[in-house]
C-alpha cells in the first residue's frame, strides 16, 4: 500500500561511483548535493576486501556520516541513497541499500514498483527472505534469482526488470563482480558522469558537479554498465547504444542555497531572472526565423491546439494553477491542471494534438 503518494517517487537520491581511489567521500558529497530534494533516511555501501561494508540510518545525512566516522569502509566502488518513504515507515530496515538473500547483490532504487505485491508473494514461495516493507527489495531478489540462472550481471538485471511495472532508477553492484556498477532507468531520471579512471552514476546532475562536467543522460528503457575506464550503454533488449556526452555549462553555485535558508525561498527570488532569461530569446521577434528556425513547425502545431492539460505534482502543481490563468488569458484556450499521481491512474479523455 502506498503510504505517501506517487508525487514523491522521484524525490529520492542516488549516487554511485567506481574509481581508482576510495569513493566514500564522493558518495557522501553527492548525497549532500541532493539534500534539497527532501528525504527521511540515508544509506551507503562500498565493496572492501571482498565484502559489502554498509550503513543506513533514518534521519539526516549527518547522522549517517557520524555513524561512519570511525569506520574504515572506503572501497573503490559504492552506492549511496537518500529515501523519502513510500512503502513502509522511515526506519532503518526500510532505508536503502537492499541486499539479496545471499548478501552478494545490492540495489538502490528511486521510483515505485506497482506490482511488487504479487512479485513478493511469488518470491517468498520460492524461498526468498525479506527484511523490509519496501517495494524496492523485490528488485534485488529478482536479480538474485536470474543471476543464479545466468551468472551474468547484465543479463540478470535485464531479465529482472522485464517483470517490473511502474518506475525505477536503479544502481546495482554484484559482490563477485566489483569491477562494474550497473544502472537502469524507466520513468525515473538517471545520469552517468564521466571522469578519468573513474565514472559516476546519479539521479540528478547536481550530485556530479564537484567531480565532472561530462555527462550522459540515460533515456527511457536503458541500461548502463560502468567500469573505471569506460561505460557501455544498452537498451533493455540488450542492443548496444552510442551517445556522445553532454558538457554541463553551469557551475555548482547554481545548485546551492547561496545564503538562503532553504531552496524554495531561493527559487522564489530567482523567478524574475529566470523569466528575463527565458524572454530574452524572444525579445526581437523579427529574428525568430533566423535564430530559431525550428520554432516555425512548432508554431504550426501549437496553432492547432484546442485544449491544454497541465500535469504536475507538489510545487509544480501550484505553478500550473498560475499557468492556467496566464494561458487562458494569453492563448484563449481552456486549461486543466491535474495531479500527476492521479492522472497516471485515471482514464483521461484526450485528443490527438
């Protein structure tokens, strides 16, 4: 049963790294960069001397850091996670990471697995033991099941995700394959960071900014295998893909509070500049065809629209309510605003535009 609703499915944070050096500092710094997204527990796992070293705690990242202070858990590959509870209370056993029965596979997850209950019942009948109330834990048990059959990490992940309905961004480590870190994405963001003899995985590019400006955004239905010196990108079918990295042009201060007590206040005060920056592209309409030729076909499509539905959650939903008045006044079109977590389960009447 969902305890807090789907409007928080992408608020959790994932950070992963595989490197030529210890990664604990990278993981904790990445988590700190994701604090603005909100969370109620945090966890971290590394591989050291052939075993998983892990900790997960309810509360702030500082609680986790304090717990790790006197522990020498700093291997060259690891994952970290901040969780905002959906399935199960914000207590230690429900925090990420989650482990397979044999404690040889570890998973962190953002998203919602909507069919986790029947999957869990089936896995329990097959002998799997669960330690949490989460939907996430069924993922690691599914991967364990298929890894025992195929003994190939990527194939085991591909087979497991075929059974999942909902949304997920995943970070996965196999204890007997500490030379690779696997990520997968469906309806939840995931980005790869490229370094020198090290690579990174995160749910938000802000977690990667202290370490790299070169990133590859995973598209829907994509898997990635990270090694220290390379990455390999695949579709869920197993077909290899190629994509050039993007370069992040903004700096880390843009993702920090810059003296404001919290991010919401910072974003409120940034709104005038954000509007000015957006409108500056369109001030000189006489240059529209020259500077923005791709907007011409878009204008033709927009002219055919008869109705607008704004789908959003949280603060974005409130922004949509404001946008409704603006669009109805400026465009003369009827506008509806709906909560995304309700929209996805409804049966909305839509046209082809």
